[in-house]
C-alpha cells in the first residue's frame, strides 16, 4: 500500500523552457491584484524590449555605415537577440493580466494576478488524473477483495449466517468497513497529490478567487481555489465510495479473492485506463469520469457533475440491493 501511495508523489520541481522561466519571474514579481496598475507596470517592462529593438536597429545602421566592425556588430547583435527571446514570457504575462482585468470589470469581482502553472497542472491534466485514479481504484479493490470472498472460501459465511449478528448487522458492518477504507485511500491519494503539487508550484493562490485561474473563468459561482479543490476532492471521494460499494456487492457472490480482484480490475479500473488513453467514451456513464470532476466541472458546470454523481449513487444502490438479496438467499438455503 505504501508503494502505491508513493507512486502518486512527485516533489521535484518541473523542468521548464526559457519562455516559461521568464513568465514565472514576471508572475512572481507582479503577483497581486489584477487592475490597471498591473497593466501599466507590465507595459513599462515591454517598453524595455522596444528600446532593445530600437538599439538593434541603430546598431544595424552603424554597421551598414562601417561605423562598427563586423565583430562588434555580431557580438552586440547576438546579445540583443538573446535578450529579446525573453519577451515571449512577458507577452504571456501581459495577455493573462489583460484577461483578468477585463473579466474583473465585466463581472465586478476582484481577481488576482499570479502564476497560472498550478491551474494547468490541476485542471488540464486529465490523462494523469485518470491514471492516478486507476491506481487508486486498484488499491481499493485489493483491500476490499477479502471482505466477502474470504469467508465464503473457507465456509465461514455458513456459520455466521446461523448467528443473530451474522446476518444484517454483519452485512452492514462489512459495507461500512468498505466505505471507511475507500475514504481513507481516496483521502490519502488526494493529500499526496496536493502535497506533490505544492512542492512543484507556488501555492500562494490558495485563497484567491477561483476565476483568477484562466481555466476557471467560465464558472459563475464565487469560490476560492481552495474551496473548489475541497469540493472536487469530496465529489471524487464520493465517487470512489460508490465504486467500492459496487465492487463489494459483486464480490458477495465470489469465493476466490483473486477472481474478485480480476473482475474488479476489468469492471472498474480498465474503463478508467481506457478513458485516460482517450481510446473510447463508451464508459462516460460508468465510473471512468470519477477522477475528472475538477476538469469537467470547469467545462460543463456544477449541475452536470452533481447529476453524474447521483447516477453513480443509483448504480451503487442497485448493486447493493442485489447483493443483499443474494446474501439472504444464502441464509435461507441454510
């Protein structure tokens, strides 16, 4: 289990190109309220690049007039070209600032200018979210696989069904245990995921309005980034619980733990992997989208995601009802 948890950890800083590096520097330097003052400050930075281009043009004229040597011209021109390469990072910061200021003025909500790399990592990383979710689900399935099949394999269930507490109370207790395990594993993966992100990116934007992140500007609900992450984490945990309950309901009918793991992997883990690879959308109404609440909400809104979770609860309820009838039939057979 420790190996699976460590699998989701990544604490080394992300390697970035020159443009990304310069953007990070400007984002850190001017982090704060997104307003016209910010726009003016960034435009002043841009003027420095305009002066470099003007200087390069003057240098070229002097070179044409033989006022500077070929060696001087090549050396100074190369230096200016290298400095001008940093302008792309500034341009990105200016475009982000313009978008934030325009959105703030249109919606009467004060936004903040900050590095939006964490937004791309959290909300534009669907494939990695799916693969991480597949590992999470497999861990839950392995941990739950012995709850019912174990007692059926050694005929312990037959004896338990003959006792008063071995009927409904034990059945409910096993499901409660499954839910607790699913919550612990899901919560553990979420904490590790966010801890990993905090080591790679600056989490100074935790308290800023969600719309300060470019990907979230389609959302009308006023939430902080932290509030949104808590909401999506809770939704994901509930989805994992539905998957865990459904798996438990299937495993009630099985005697072999390994067989239960294989069936669980095919029914719950494989669709997530296939969806993460972008090979098929046929599993959209199954459990394949449990780990996309963060990205899908930004595209489809809260209502559709809540509806999807309600569907998963209904599926889990149907499975549970069927498992209880199978459990009861075993009891009457005794």
